[in-house]
C-alpha cells in the first residue's frame, strides 16, 4: 500500500489486528490498538483466536478425562470453558437470532425482538440444541486427542466463516455491529479462510478436514441464507449464530469422520 494512503494509519498491524480480535471474541484483558478502523480489518485473525479458544476447551476436556469424570461431564466442562472465555458472546447471539428470526411476523419486528434482552422459547430451544449436540458429539468421540483436535478445528473454522458472511451479506440495520464492523477486504477474508483450512487440515487431516469444512460450510450457508430472507442481512447476533452453527456442524462432522 502506498505510504500516502491516508487510511493506512488507521489500519492495525499484525499484532494490533490479533489483539483486536482477542479483545472482541474473548474476555481476556488486552488493549485493542487505537485508531478509527473497523473490526473487519482484523478479520484474518478470527480463526487464530478461535483456535486458541478451542485449545483451552481441549485442555479442560483432557483434564476432566484424566480425572475420570466420564465422557459427557468432560464434554460439558469443555464447552463451559469456552463459554467462560468468550463471555457467552456467540450463545447470546444464537439465542437472540433464533427469537427474532422465528418469532417475528415481519422484518422490523424480528429486528426489534433481536434487540430485546429477554429470551423466549426459540432462544431456549436453540441453546439447548447447540449445547446438547456439541456435548453429545464430544462425548461420543470420547478419545481425548481426537476430541481436542476437533475442538480446535471447530472453533477456528466457525470463526473463519464470519469474514465470508460479513463480505457476502449486507448489514441488516444502519447501526450496531453489522453496520460498524465494516466489510472485510478480499485479502483479509482469504487469509482467514487459508488459516482456518490450515488449522483444520493439521488437526483432522487434509481429506477429513476438507470434508468437515464442507459439511459445516453447507450448514452456515443455509443459516446465512435464512437470515438474509428473514431480516435482510446480518447483525452482530447473526454472526454469533453463524459461529454456533459452524462449530456444532464441525463437531458433528468430526464424529462422523472418527
């Protein structure tokens, strides 16, 4: 990029972009770099942060298994670790999205429901199925090393899908995260995809990794298409829902590949 580009000073470097992604996706106390730039500039780092969250969950799963707590308790504790680390960011998005998309009769009403902090039946059901399916998949995998690698891949890929969604879908409203996050540049989006694929290939093998990504990709595309039809695009809550769909689909695919 040419040195005279006035916007260059507002863009974070590699370290700054990674710190911004960590600050957004987790409760880890890091300082995001100063400057007036959108979150989309840090899109390349989304899968790296996801892999770190997955590794933390995998460590908890391993510890629980070493303590002989059993497959299902170990799986639930691993998921709890991820929830604690992220502050239930994506689970909250899934709940709000489910309530809005399925509970409203028209677009504006759906968006209003999504902003309501109260959770209804669709939110509860979405969370129950998300946690239940992920825990069941991990418990059925059982084998500690493969389950841990599946967690790392699932978290990385689920967040690697988000820049693609931000690039393809329009913001559903004029304010909120969807409007302020920005649209990732193709290079940032491609970097996120390459990093997510590399992590998945290393974790699950080239063929198994691509198969799992394909399954999860179909699930995320379906969920994104539903959001576009029902509310006209994406919001921050929709991104959280897409992450949950991708993570769940990846773990189920890993179970299928085991």
